[in-house]
């Protein structure tokens, strides 16, 4: 768990190394190892979806949806990984407030200061969440009501406790979004070019 990982981390390098050895002997993943596995599986899913699309007959149905689903999942994994990284950095820095169970806004002294890393990860979480939102609106429109603009109040609150304000009015990185759209629609674009 994140809490167990952070507790071992803040107890010092020797204790952390011992904990890592114990987790390995127990065949347990650390949060960072889980992140790596999640990223690997998501990247593999995208590669396999693109390969299947490229090998499919030109009139094969639902291939664009297959690639879109894999890419949306990949961006969701990146978003969730950013959230996990922010949580590790926040709690390792002594953060206590969680918006639900602990309302103490003071930081405990842990000897670790990763507040800047926490804020950076929170910004990445928003970045990927916006990409997911816009990709879902374009390729999975059935639940538009849940694809609206979020306020990111919890995210902003944690960033503020870490000493940085994340301004409102986030917008999707248009270039990154277009790159993903081009990847999703690549074969269709090739067909259009070939037919002209």
C-alpha cells in the first residue's frame, strides 16, 4: 500500500532497503513497480490494437474504436499514475489532510520534502484527465454528462497545501490531443489519401 511504502520511506534508507527486500521475498509490488507494470501493459495494449487494425481488412468494423479504447485506457493509466506519484510525494513530505478522514492541514516533520514533486504530479494528473475527457467526448460519446469540465478542487487544495496554486481554467494540450487523434485515425487517413 502507499501508506506502508511511505512509512518505510520516512524511517530512513536502511529501513526502506530492508522493507524492499521483504516485499520482494513476499512477491509484492511496490507502488512504483505497480506504476511501471501498469504503464507497460497500457503501452502493450496500444501497440497490439494498432497492429490488429493495420492487419485487418479495409472493411473490418470497429477497428478505430479498438484503437481509441486502448489509447484512452493508456491516458487513464498515466492520469492514475500521476495521482499515485502525487500521493507518495505528499505523504512522504508529511502531508496529513486528505479531505475525508484527516482535516489537519499541517505537515509532519519527516525529513523529506517532495512538495514540488507532488505539485508537478498533480499538474500531470489534470493534464491527462483533460486528454481523457476530450478523447471520450470524441470517441465514446454515450455518457457525455460525465465528460464535463471538472473543478479539480481536491487537486488544487493539495497543491495549495504544498505551497503552490494551480490556476483555474485548464485547457487540453491541443497538440498532444491531435497527435493521439492522428494515431487513432491513422489507417482511415491512409485510406482517404489512397482514394484521392
